[in-house]
C-alpha cells in the first residue's frame, strides 16, 4: 500500500526509530511523525505505538499534571488503522497513526470540552471542532485533552478542573500558557504533537517555555469553528511540536481547504493558498540573504537573573543568523510597545462575553453546562479567577461590541497593522524577530505570566512562529536550564517562508533538548482499555488562587 506522507521519513528519521525497544520497534521519546511511520513500515503496530504514549502518560504525567482526559476511543481507532494498513490498495493521510493531544477548549464528540473549568466539566459537544476533524481526516489519533489556563484567560496554566501544570524543565516554574498542558506534554514526549489556541500569546508562550516550535497562523488560515472562543478578532488555532518538520505537516493538515461557513475569517484566505503543502519545500529555503528585523523595543535590557538568560540567548541567535548570511536590521520604533498595544488594541473585553454566550447556546452542545458566561461566574459554581483578573472579568461580563470604545480599538488595530506593513516594506524585511518572553517563565504562584510579547501578532493577525533560542544556566530545580524562545514573525500568508527560515535556524543551532526526567524508559503496557485520568481539581491549585471568588 501507499502511505501518503511516508516520503517525510526519508528526510527526518530518528536513528533509533527502528531499533528494538522493549517489545517495540519504536521509541516514543522525542518521536516524530517520520519515526512513527518508519516504525509502522518496520512491522510495529499502531496499537503498540498508541500504547507506548499511553504508558508514558500513565507513568509520567504526575510529574507535570498536563493531561485532563484521555480519549476512550484511541486504542480502538489504532486497531482499525492496523487493519487498514494491512489491507491492499489503501491510501491514508500524512498523520496516519500519529498520536496527538488537544487543548481542552477544542470540541471533541468523544470527550467533554471544559476549558479547564469545573463549571464545564460535563459539557459535551456532539461534533468535533473543524481542526479536530481535519486531524482525524489526515489519520491522526487523538489521545486526549490537555490542561490550560481556565477559559484561556492567562498564561500560567492553572485551572479549577485541571489544577496547576508544571514546567517539565523546572519544577518551580509554570509552563507558559494558556496552552501550557499542550506544551508541557509535547516537551515530555507524551504525544508527537499537540494543538493549542492563541488569543495573545497562548501557542507561542508554551512553545517558548518548553523548548518547542509553535505556530500562530495568519488570521483565517485555520478555522476556529468548534473552539471555546475568547475573541473573534484575535483567536487562532496552531500546532506545537518538537521539530519544524512536524509543525509543517500538522499545519498542512489543519489549514482550511475551503471557506468554513462557521468561521467567516476563513474568507480572508487569498487565491492559491488553500491546499498548500507546507512540508514540500521546507528544506529548500535558506537564511542566506534574508533580511531580518530585530524589534529592540521588545527586549528588557535591565540586568537580572530573569532577563539576562533571555538577552544572552537572543544576542547569540542574532550572531548565528549573521554567520549564516542573514542581514540583521535593528528596529527601534516606539510604536512597538507591548503595554501600549495591550491597552489600545486588545478586543477580548468587548467580544468575549458575546462569543462565549453564542458558543454555550449552540444546539450541538449537549450535557450540563451554564447557559451564559454570567451563569458560569455565578454563585454556586466553582471557577478560578486570578486576583489581577477580577476587574477584567467584571468588565467582560458587561462588555459588548456595541460599546463606542470598541470602534476605537478596531481603528487602533488597523492603524497598527498598516504601520507593521510599512515596517516590513521600508527595510524589505523577510521577517522580524524578538524574544517571546522578555524574562524566564514565571514561578508557580505568580499572579500572571508577565513579560510576553505575543500581542503584536495577536491583534494584527500576522503569522508568528516560536522556536527554541537557548537555555538559562542550570539550577537545583532546572538541571539543564530553563528554555528561552524567540518569535519569528512574517507578513500575512507567508507561513511557508517562516517555516523554511525556522527549518534553517533549527539545522543551524540544534538547541532543543528534552527534559532530564522525560528521557526515562517506560515499559509499554498491553492495554485492554484506555487508562483513566482523574482531574486533580482544587487540591493541586496553589492556595493563592481561591476558587469561586469574584469580588
């Protein structure tokens, strides 16, 4: 049979992918799409591959608390794929038998979709989100759902349902967020890749904090239908992976192939972009001659233990880019000020309540769930609001797109977008780089994930790719250091160029390292059924974060 996508394995295959490991021909540690396919062609079963990841989740996720639920259908689907693979003349997709985890604000008909909230623990979608369907159509196997910042409203990845997710590189620190469970689980090889959502930082932040690659695509490229929303203007869905190759293959699978009537932003996709294979020309790009702007205003040059590792990693990356033949142009433009952009361009305050109320009122949403956002935050429900968010949530519950201020915010976004286009044009830039976070990921117990720079792409809709830039010095709780990540931003619809450039940086620097404890060999269990994963709930939430308080 022909397995579409197996050509990928010839280019990027782990050397240990077909060496006997226990009773397997496959090692899930740092596994890629290519190594999964190599194992299948070497005689390994899809069921054993899925079981290898389930075994790791059961044995290791207690270290990081990244998983909320496991899909009870995954093993049965793996057995079906084994039968398909054994048949003659069968054609299957580029993610065939690839185990994937989903942020738990993406709808799945086989599992509740909770957004980490105890108030949504029994909310049951009856249809898959558009991106989930796309993954399944490409052959992916959904392992389960990951923890996140409750309702995706912050970046430290703590929730009333899932508790606190821990950075796999440093037990004292958060994993970024809001898609922190997706980032932590991929870093620890609990899946090949994961999906997250990104309203301001939320795919790129956990990618940066976990030495991963994460892509926020151009607004409209990937449908948001079936995603618990935060902002129609800013929301995006993107993949998180351990290598650029897997990021490109995943994007090819989830990018909308046509207009999605459930998400009108997909009408923005220009002619010729639908159906792009982002993997095909991945290795054909070069950093030689590329003009890259360095956004100086997105750095914190105040010396400290939290900022110095970031600045040193970024400065070293600039040197590496120049040595590879790139032209580096400093951009010192006061218009690019994170705090100013947040205060003048952020749309969640006006859009969130209406968007969530619309989601909660869908006929396809079954099970027990609040009817409105106001009901979710009402007395009698257990929910988590961090103290700095009290005023924000109160404003959200009253906010509306009919507010006069909303029109001003939209105009500010348009002005910023025009200015960003002009910046690219003035210096004929191929991309702009800056640290994803001006300081290291914050410690557990912090009130917010301060220092992040994702807002520029979040409001303008430009594509941005986070990738590993380095590590901090080691500490007692971070035996190989804490990851530092950079963002690579391009013009709209230039994902192919961004991925090629990221591929060049990956080959040049080879920065990613797995967490020490995640290198552990885990014996593979012969599962009859998928093991259960019980949410940790409030007992794994730091005491500084009280449940059900909004005052």
